[in-house]
C-alpha cells in the first residue's frame, strides 16, 4: 500500500505542483516555496522556484517575502533596513536606508522613516537601520524629551540614546565655548568676562577649577569691561575719556568685549558733548569665585551708556539732519547729535 501511494504521489508531482510549491525531481516531489522566493505552480515545466532577488545584485538583494508559499513576484517586499522601489514593468527593487533614517521592512515602504527631530544615526556603526533605536542624540546636542537641541555654550561628546543624553556637560568654572553644540572639553577655551586662566597648560583639566576671578583693581584678558577700551599701544585697558573744556568730546562703552589683542574703541557721545562717570561697575574680592556669598562688591563708576553723556551750561541738543530725499516715501535718519550755544531766556518781570 505504501509503495502504491508513493508511486501515485510521484505521478501527481510529475504532472505539476500547486501554486506556492515547486517541483523537485529524483524523486519527483512538490516542495513548499521558502521565504524570499515565489512559486507560481502549474504544469511540471512551470512548477519552478523564483528568487525575489531576481536581478542577483544589490538592487534586489533587499527583497524578500513575508512568509513561505508565496505565489508571485508581487509578494516580494522590502527587507528591514531597505525601502521598496516599485516598478512599472513588474520588476521591483530595493535600496538601503540612508543616514538618519530606518525601515522596519515587510511592507513595501517606498521611503525610509526619518529619525525624530534632531536625532541622527551614528556613521561609525555598521549594520541595517531597522528601527528607531538606531536614531541617537548626536555629539554637541542633548534630548529635551521631545527633540534633540544644541548644547548652549556647553559640550557633550559621542552619540547616545536619548535617555543618556538629557543634559550637556558644563565647562570648567569661568570658561565657555565659542559656539553652541560643542563636542569636546577642549572646546571650553573661551574665558568668561572678568576671569583669567590659572595655568594655561592645564586649563582643560576638569573637574579642578581652571580659572579665577580677576583680581581687584585689575583687568583680565578674558574681556574688556564696560566703560573701558583696550589700547594696543599701551597694552592695557583704559577708561573711556570724559572730555573737558579743551577737548569737549566724551565717550562711553556699554559691553563686556572679548579680548583679542586688537585695539577696541569707545562710542562718542557726539560733537561737543561730554561724558561723566555715572554708572556702576562692580569689582569683586580676589577670592570670590561666585560659589559663596561674600560681602557686597566694591563699585566703580564709569561711562557705560549714553546716559552718561551730558551737555554744558549754555548749550542745547541739536540733531543735524541730512537733506530730505527726493522721494516722499523715504526720510533720512538723524545724524550724530551736536550742540550749539543758546542765549538764556529773559525772565518776565
């Protein structure tokens, strides 16, 4: 009986296989079509197996099927890490997902899914990009809970999963970075205003403090303080000139200016306008590093803004305007203010 059944099965296989199967000879047997292939079935000459990798190269190596016993090329879908490239002539292909994208596969996905806002794939890591876990927080960025954003004048190195990159690393006390999204401790090479390096050879050795607050009655190359300018000739900072009767031109300077070794200037109040030392600039103890509450800072008065500019008795403000434009739709801006002598008004008797 068993021999008769085997003969009958072989005879049936010789006649062909059902869709999803292919014919194997010696002995003639119908075998299930495996994953990654399709089998149309039919008469013996058509009961063959076809690979989804029909081109036998990189353009189709990313194609497969979801299950066994597929019956046509239409069942070929993209593998994880690939996108599906459809064809108008029935010959689909696949392409690897590019940087900062991924694809779960098995769904004829025409475009890889981009990483969440600000996240990126690590170019040093090989392998297929099959899900969102390949999307990492890039160096110089941190994760807020909804997106990756640049480190603000701090640093963070390496690619990391979002839960391990929720904050950036602070620079050593008194230093900062030149730009946002810095990636290395050695990027912390910009002095904050009013600080100086304790040792330029070890200035990057965290966690030891590497800077100190500028000593009282001194200036530091970290920055030029408000009310001052840097004189390259004298190689020092100089307070903005107030002007006097012989040279009635006063100046002011409102900002901390980064020291570069190049001469800086103060802003002129205007022709014939003087300035006075009216605005406060704090000077701290040499030992005050900002981590402890100390006694109030000593105050130095300097010409910091245009509020320090004034005119003398017998003068009034006068704006010099350029000639009016020929076009009625445009108007000139006021020029630098100047002064002019005024006659004192006669008091009514």
